[in-house]
C-alpha cells in the first residue's frame, strides 16, 4: 500500500525544527488563517454560484430553444397529442418543475399532463407578463425557480410560446453542501496547521520563514489557482482546469476534483451546443447553425469578393405521407431524402457546400463559386438543382410501400439577388414557391418579377376569402348529352369568379390559389351544396321528364382530407337529391397519388349510391391499368385526345382503346371538348356513351340552364 504524505506530516516536520522560531508568530498566523478561510469560502461561493447559475441558464435556453423549434408544426396544426408528447418528454428532464405551452394571448394550450387541467387558462403568475411580451429567448429568476421561455413562430407570425421552469433548490443544496465540505476541509486544515505551528513554535524561529514559504506553496497557491480556474469557468472557459493537482494530499484531491468538474462542464457545454446547432432527426445543421455560417460566409465574401448560391428544397405533398402513413413513416421519408441530398451535395456542391434542414420538409443548401470565375455559382447551383429534382423524384420505399414525391427547388444568388442573409433567404423562399406554382418537381431561379407575382398571388388569396359570401363566385353548367339518342342527361358544374375590379378571373388561376391556400376545403362543400340544390330545382321544373344528374369537380386536397364522404352525405340529406344523380369528378393524378387511401374513400362514396368519374383521363401516368384497381363508374377522355381525333390516327386509336377497355370493365365513357360535328360522329360510331363541349352547348348560369330545360 502506498503511503500518503499528508499535510499533517509535512507540517509536523517543519514545526519540529522551527517551534521556537514561530512561537512569536502564532497570533499573527491565527488572524491570517481566519481571513484566508473567509476569502477562500467567499471566492468559492461566488464562483460556484455564478458558474452553476450560468450553466443552468444556458442549458435551459438550449433545451427551450430546441423544444420551441419542435413545437412549431404541432402548435400550428394545434396537434395536442404531439404537443403533449413533447411536453412530457421535456418534463422528464432532470430538474424540470413544469412545462407550459401557450398561445399568442398567453392562454395555456398544454401543461405536459395527460388531462391538461389548465387548458385554456391564462397565465397569471408574476413572470407571465414578461413571458408573453418576450420576442426571443427569455430567462427569469425567483428564489426557487429559473423560468426560461421562447416564442414559437412561423416566419413573422407568432403562434405562441413555451416556458420551462427549472428547480433551483437542488442547485443551491449542491452549492451549500460543496461549500460546507470546503469550509470543513479548510477548518480541518486550519486546525492541523495551528497544531503543527504550535509544535513548531518550540523549534527554531529561523524556520518560520521556511514554514511560511511551504504554506504558501502547498495551500495558498493551490487555492488561488482554484479561484483563477473558477473565474475562467465563470467567463465561459469550461476547460480551464487548475494547473496544479499533482500532490497526493487533500489539496491535490480538491484540485483534481475541481479539474474533473471543469471537464464535465466543458463536456455538457459541447453537448448543449451540439443540440442547439444540430437537427435532431437527420443530424444535419439546423436553421440557427446555417444562419450563423451564412453570415460568416457573407462577411468573408464582402471582404474578399466571390459568389454563392442558396438552394431551398421543399418536398412536394409531404403532408400526404404523414396523413396516410403516419409520422413514423414521414420521419423515415425525411431521413432518406436527407441522405439523398447529402450524397448529391457531396458529389456536386464542392468542398465548401453546406446542407441544413430548416424544419419540416424544407432543406437549404449553400454552394460557393470561385472568386475569379464569374457565374460559376449559378452553374453549380443549376446543375445541383437539376440533379436534385431527378434524384428526389425517384420512388422511396417506406413500410414496404413505394412513395412517389417530388421536390421543388428555389435558387437565389449572391450578390446578384441580395447582399444580406435575410434578403437571400426570403428570395430563396419566393423562388421555391414559384417552383411549386410552376407545377412542382422542378427548380426556379429567383427574379425580381417573382416579388410582384407573390404580391399578386397574396392579394388574390385575400380577395378570394369571402368571395362566395359576397356573391362574386357563382356556378355555370355545361350540358352533357347521350350520344346514342342525343338527349341531355346531365350537366357539369363549373365555378366562375367575377371580380368587381378585375372582371372574370380564369378558373385555372383562382382554383390553384384556393388549392394551395386551403380555401378549397371551404369552397368545395359550398359548391357541392349549391350544385345539389340546383339539380333538385331542375327536377321540380320538369317533373315528368327524366331527372338530370349534376357532376361536381373534387380537388385532390378534398380527397386527401378524408372528410369527403361525410360532406357528400350531409349535402344529399339536406337538399334531398338522390345519390345516383350526383357525379363526383376527380383528376387522374389526384387518385394515383395514393391509391389505397383514394380507393377506400371512393368505395365508401360508391356504396352510398354516388357516381365517381375519373376526369382528364389519359393525361396522368396511370394508363388503363388503374381502371382495374380504382373503383370508378366513369372516365372522361381528356379534350387533348378529342381535339385531334379526326386527323391523328394515334389519338383515334387511343380513344377507341379507352372506350373498349372501359366498356369491358363496365365503366361509362364521357368525351369532353367536343367542338365539331365530325368529332361527335366519330365518338358515336366508336360507342362512346356521353359527350360535352362547345358544339353541344356552352356553360351557362343557373337561370339560363333552367330556361334551356323548360324551352
């Protein structure tokens, strides 16, 4: 066993030789010792208190910032289950007393509990007012609690915020315990020192100087080193361990323990920084890390010249994955997308490329060009965007199912488009949005004209809200005729918008705005109800004639929502229209997006008696094979085939094949866009069931259509 040379043995050896010398110095040493202990305890108390408080505050801000980012989408969609899951996960962290998620008015949305007893209550504690007003991370202290809050925003819109309370009792108990141990250790050292000083006082006074030097070396200097290290830790230098600590005694133990504490704090600081700057799901840089890196790159480029490009990549229709396959599948899709993007960026983007996930399904890529090669950044960005669109358009296998998703990419350049990070990021968002408007699964470079286009689209969306209630939106009806005998059997309802200032706005424009903004989920049921009411009016206008059906277009967004069967049932019940006189038209591309989900909804609709038609048939990617897997009653041959059926043998052959295949499956065939008598004759000869088009009848309003029936 290794012998330990403690302070007691060292002081005994000194005082045995110097006891006579130090006798006269005992009184002075007593006073010196007491002042030194008070100084050490005071310095240690302040250093430990400030260090632990700062560490807890930074740790809390890191956790709350990450939690606020994770809560953005759940709070935006008011997903209480997801909010509760994140809240309970945060509550399980050591030292957390409470977790409160609140809306923009300070009302509690979730408190992390299963029952949420405080739901809807306004936060009225002493710290609530500052929490609600805070525009960024905000920390407040009380005697027992550290309250850290952060707002939750989407863009400039504030959705609410989250606040987490940390218990300070444990920290103070730990601090008091450590100080008590330090005080006891110093007291013990002091008693031993005085004992040996008393013994040494019997020795030679000449050794007093040597004794003081040894005390300075073995006790005072290590304590000062500890104080200096504590000051460095307080300033954020967590890896500043004391330089000593080699002695095999109590002071050495204390210094080594202080060094281990410093290393632990440094390790925790690195972990907190990693969490603050890394996306938890993909491991990529997050928005904060990307913004800091972008600011640094821009500062370097302003000083030295150069170019860079930002690429904003957003997955098309990603919400459909979460809605139909679940969030676990959505996370798997995001991971596979992130891996594909990483591989593509590593191959094409260059050594200075940076990839980050901004949250949700949006990824951002930074690429740089050389200083002396004008336009290189544009070339790299163009190539990278083109390859990304192709790579990310390949199918992804999730839960043994193939998922087809595209990606819209927006590209903005420095310094052509903007000179600051905020402007570049705004422009990249606008360019990405324009890529979606252009049909998705493509890329677009930012141009200043896009700003005006976005402003026009936002204005159009604003005007579209409430347009139905103001009477600006109305339905027109295009007759549908039976080719066998030329009788009118129904009509297609078409939505028109007559703006008070801009006049008639093309349906292709405002329907797309309604689809993208979600307004279609409000307009769709209103159109459906109005069409059913008009169909009932037709029957009352000619009670002895064969009732006419009405066909109504249904958007992909309405189909994805899953509420369509209930909406249709409510409209039929309220208007009294028989189900088989209502035909719903869905585009082929909307159905093939998720066959299983669409098939289940269509089967429920058909079971109620409603007819389902597949519109624009032949323009999608499914072909005739989907007629065997998707339950439909009819298909509408797209007008692009009908237009050339008289002069293009291929279109005639395709049209004939569609009619034959559909009839073999018991499906009705409708031709749209019949504008010539010859087209009508050819379709009747080929056995087509129904037709509509300008040669047969133009779309007219409800009053004119009713007059047409009566005449």
